């Protein structure tokens, strides 16, 4: 979590964008290297999809 207290809107926006880019790069690297644990570790354990699948069900379907 990023502490945004005391930042201007542009500073907060920049920090948030950097956090998103870092997450994307980690996810991309794990996926491209076929690191199932790495991919799943980046997804919240209480995540659920629109079709009501939970993370364990999704993990079982990931073909990387």
C-alpha cells in the first residue's frame, strides 16, 4: 500500500501509476517464465471472478 498523505494529486497519480507498472511487470515476468506460483501469488486469495470462481479454481485452470 502506498502512503499518499501529503502528496499533490500529480505526485499521488505518479506513485500509483508506478505501482501498477511494477505489478504488471511482475505478473508478465511470472507468466512468461511459466511460474505458476508467481502468477497465483500476485492474485489475492479472496479474489473471485464474475462467474463466481475462486482463486483455487482459477489456479487449477491456469495453463502456463
